């Protein structure tokens, strides 16, 4: 078969397999591992969810990563050009995928910016006694509608500017000197810091209560479809499946990788970090419940609330050790946020660079400026309100749809069985036709059901939320169409 590909220069190849693996782990280990996963695990039956989650990793997560690693390594191109290679009219799908990831990046940066504020505040507990009031009103100055769009919250804008500058500082450099080097520093330090928090948390009075709450299964929920939806959604979110990150990063691989081994290493590292973090978080919540007399069920809070409301409350409770634990915790979130954001930028950066023929430095500069302008929306008084709606839209509609299209296109339009040889090459584990059946039939059907359910739920919201969702969806259609219409300026090579 004839494939259109671009030869990768040495400046766009990982200098070692270790750099690739650490960068993939860095892209996967993000904010969701620290504040999203513990709450989802707890609120969906604890040990029951863990059982469902492990099954879902093997049923959904690992098979889809096998596909994405295979695509990236075989084609060694940006996501849009890969889809164009399969069939020219599919290029628009590639732009859709990388644009969804970029939209997520624009608000993800703001959350990292909030964390930067809390890192500074943690040295003197600057959030005060009422952490909920401080976060929603004093810091975000948030409103529950779009009336606050005209009011920019300066204290949120400044850290957002700083985070975008850091992303640019890393991403405009050569692949290994930028992304590779920062991940080789940040990921080991992140794991060490989180390890110290977990070890400390296990020594606290009441930690056993937290662990019991977290892990004791409620087997009545094991057949609850909502738990399976939560597990599969978390896996897609956590492993960056459908985001174009794995395809792009694997495309920078040199020859003869052990793809299956690499997938298993990245998956184990990411999911292990999630579980490890949950142990620490809920040990601390158990301590707080024991100390304050508040039922632990009333302490656990979802997502952002866990990091910026509940945990500062914990720090207000544990005494002077909070001045050490607090900065370490928020620095962990910051490191995880930075390694994820530079991973999120790369798919669109690689795609624009190939499409227009700009240098990496110029492409990174332009995209960071565009991203910053979009992020300003989330630094207004309505920022938190809009962020929640956009996050739900792109995750329930965009990412899931991208994964479904990816599975269908490479199963039926290209031939997923063509990846088997590369996957099994030098691997300790050999996969066969069962994987082809999963990718070709089972997962597209399963994920389509989840997507339809997500679309229905999305449009059950208020009128303003539906309007914002329609705007986001319109952007995800119009912008890819415009980018597809632009001719490629980079050279293509025909290989047999």
C-alpha cells in the first residue's frame, strides 16, 4: 500500500525510549488524577468502582491505546495528515480531534493558574476560614450566568498569563530540549512529592476511616450502568484517548519500538498514580472527619471543590504541618498541570506546523497567543460558569465522538489488522484477532451508546447552557472546515 508521510528530522524525534515514556506519562498524569479520580472512585461505590475501573482499563483503555500508538508509529505524521492519508476527505476529522484538545487546553490553563494562586496562599493559609466563600466569591468573583463576561478578574488573569508563558517557554523549543527535558525533571519530582504526602497521610489519626470509605465495595452497584459510564469516561479522560496526544507523541518515535510494552507501562504508571493519590486524599479526609466530627460523606467534594475548597479546609485543621504539606500538594497539582498542558498543545502545534510550513517556534508563539485570548473568557466573572459548560460539552460530545470516529475509520476505512505486526514486534505479550474484534465492533457500539447518552444529557440543560454548547459545537465544525481548505505547504514523500 502507498502511504503519504513526512520524514521526521532528528529534531522531531525522541532521543530515547525513556524520554518518550516519561513524556507520555507526563501528558497522562494531570489535574484529573489528583482531584477528579478520588471523588469519582468514592462516589461510585469505592471498591466496586475500582473493580469496574480495572475491567474497563483492559476492555477499553488499553485496546484503544494500542490503536493510537499503532497509528502514530505507522504514519509518523500530524493527526489531520494521517486522516488525509487514509482518505483525503477525512482530513477534517483530524482537525476536529486536535481542536477539541486545544479547547480543553484553553480552560485547563486557567485551573492551573488557580492552583498557582493557592500555592502562594498555602504558605500563610491566605484563603481564610471560609474556603468556599473565598474560592467562589473572593477569588473567582463568579456569577451563575454570562452577566460577568464584561468583568475581568485580574487576580485570575495574571496567573493565566504566567502559565501560558511557561507553556510557550517549553513548547517553542526543540522537542527533547523542551517537552522531553521538562518531563524528565517534573515527573520524578511529582511522584516523590505525592509519595511524601501519601506517606504522611497514612500516619494521621482517622486515616483508616478514609481508606475504609474509599475501598469497601458496594456490590449492589456493580451492575449500575452509571458506574460503567463513569469508569470509561475517566479512563478516556485520564489516558488522553481521542485527544491526538498519543498519536502525535508516538509519531516522534524512532524505529523498532515495543509498542505493547510501552502502552502497558504508561497505563500502569498513570492508573497507579491515580490510586496512590486517592489513598492519600481519603486518608486526610478520614483524619478531618475524625477531628471535626463531620461525616466523611459530607466532606468529599467533586473535582475543583476537592482541591480548592475541601483541601484548604483540611490544611486549616492539621496545624503547622500544613505550611509544609500545603505547598507540596499545590506544587504537585502545578507540575501535573504543566506536563499535561504541554502535551495538549502538541497535537495542534504539530498539525499547524505541517500545514502552513512555519517553524516550531513561530507556531508555538501564535497558538499560545490565540489560546491566551480564549482563556481570558474564563478569567471573567462568568468564567467558572462557562468553564463548567464547555468542559461538559467537549468531554461528553467532542472527545467521545473523536474516539468513535477514530475506531471506525481505522477499522473499516484502513484495516485495523494491518497494525498487528508492528504491535507484536519485540513485545513480551502478543495480541491477536480479539483486539481486532474489540476495535472494529465492540468499542464503537459501546462508545456510541455513551455518546448518545451524553448528547441527550447535554441538551437537558438550561437554555443558556444549550446555547453555549451549540456555539462550541459550531466552532468544532467551522474551524476544522477552514483549516482543511488550506493547502499543505510542507513536502510529502511517497513510501511503499
